[in-house]
C-alpha cells in the first residue's frame, strides 16, 4: 500500500516546483499578506515556506495529511462554485509520502503555536506546543528521498530553483497585495522580493524589472451570453526575453497554462508586430467557475475552457488592435 501511495504522490508532486506551487496556494487560501520561501538544492534538500495567514487549529493537525482531507469543500455542490484554489486535499498528504514534512502554526488568539511532523500520510506522535509568530510555516525536507530514480533524474536535469523563482514572480504579479520573498538557503539576498502594492504596474516593475514595465500597454476584453468572461492585463510592444514569449496567465485567480491561448497570442504578435515576437504578457481572466475544467491533469496547471474558441478569438482581436496602434 505504501508503494502505491508513493507512486500516486509522485504524480501530484512531480518536482520541487510543484510542491512550492501547492504550498503557496495554501498560504494564499489562508489569506496571507506575506509569503517567504527558502530553498536549498533546488528544493530537494529543503523547501521552507512561512506565511502570516490564519493558521491551522490544533485539533486539525492530526488529519492534515490524510488524503482527501480538506477544509475547503463541505458539500459536493461546492465543487461547482468553488473559488478557492485547492479543493482536493491531496497536496500535503502527497508531500508526506515522498518527503519529511514539519508544520508549525498558530491561530489567532492563541498564546503559543504547535509543531507537528509527518511521514507516510500520518502525523508522527503528538503535536508539541512551541513559540510561533502569526501564521504557518511548512518545511519539506529530502523530497523524493524514497524515490531514487526520480531524485537522480531531477539532479541531472538541473536545479528547480530557477523554476521556483519564475513561479513566485508570476504569483507576485497577480497577487499584488501580498509580498513575496524567495531566496536560497544561506543567502541573504532575495531573488524575488515584491512589496505589497495596489498598482499592478509597480508589481510587474518590481518583479520583472523597469525595462519590461516601460513598454507595457493595458488590455481589456469581455464577452457575454454563452461566452461570458472578463479579461484584463498588460502586453508589451517589445521583446522581453531573448528566448521565448512570457505569458503570465491567471484564470479565476489560479495560475494556469492554456496552450491554445498562448499559441493565439504568438500568432497575433507574429502577424502584427513580428519584431516583438518574445514579449511579456500578463492576463487575468474571470469566468463562471463551471466554465473552467481544472482537473484535466493532477498537477492542475493546464486548463480547458468551455467556449475556448470564442474567448481566444476575442482576446486575439483586442491584442491585435492594441499592437497595431502602438508600433513605435
Ligand atoms: P487543499 O488545499 O486541497 O485543501 P492541502 O493538502 O493542500 O489540501 O491542504 C490541506 C489542508 O491543510 C487545507 O485544506 C488547509 O485547511 C490546511 N492548510 C495547509 N496549509 C495551510 C496554511 N499555510 N495555512 C492554513 N491552513 C493550511
Ligand atoms: Mg492546497
């Protein structure tokens, strides 16, 4: 049974960066305003995330890492209307099957916090009282220690640290009111350091640098009837990267990928502004939740949209007219 659990866990948590994504989403779900991630050896040795969210109640600690335990889904109907990011209660459980996990947390009004350790889907011993500041700290150590093939592949494929920095940069641009810090263990200088702001351009500037923000133009689009959506974002009219297009996409406040939309954007740039074929694009789309299928893959990254064609067409034409009017 433990082998099966481990294999299933390895599907949910494929690499260090997928663990970090799940942990950040948990911190955001807990209404944190400040999230700090410290990484050692690309996350294989250590991922430490600290937030200032609402914390976890003492009585919930023993079941925290049982599969399908979630505080975010009370009834099946909720599946249709769910807006919070995680709803399957699998991320933390999965991590405990493939790593050593320690949770330190304090809820508001408590004098002290609790620390609990987890392994193989269960809490080890009792939660111990300890000093704690507001929020939750999750420490994930020795990821894939019991999956030697996976560990070797990851060690060979090189560090996930750059991927983690990229991931946190994306979150920082969307969740502008939350301050994000990401750094390597033992290094004081942060590689992502966003200051909470209410201005999206400031956030983009602080994360991606002043040069990208200089050439950004605001875009907006919406649809109605059977193709209801609202979109707002920024597109650049110059190259941001030398290698590839950067599309930071959030749908209903979830960081996702949508291959069809990305290709459509590439096509618009190639047709309208070919000299800027590696631009920076940020886009936030809000849709009726029942129009998004997020469960196409266990890692929950690639989404399918109902009415995808209509939405993509609409966005394409908005970007096209923006680029036509902006050639400099
Ligand atoms: P899910 O997010 O799908 O509910 P997870 O396995 O990611 O499942 O987390 C399990 C539960 O642990 C969450 O539902 C939440 O109640 C609690 N939790 C995890 N991380 C945090 C955190 N940083 N702050 C507060 N609660 C948390
Ligand atoms: Mg979660």
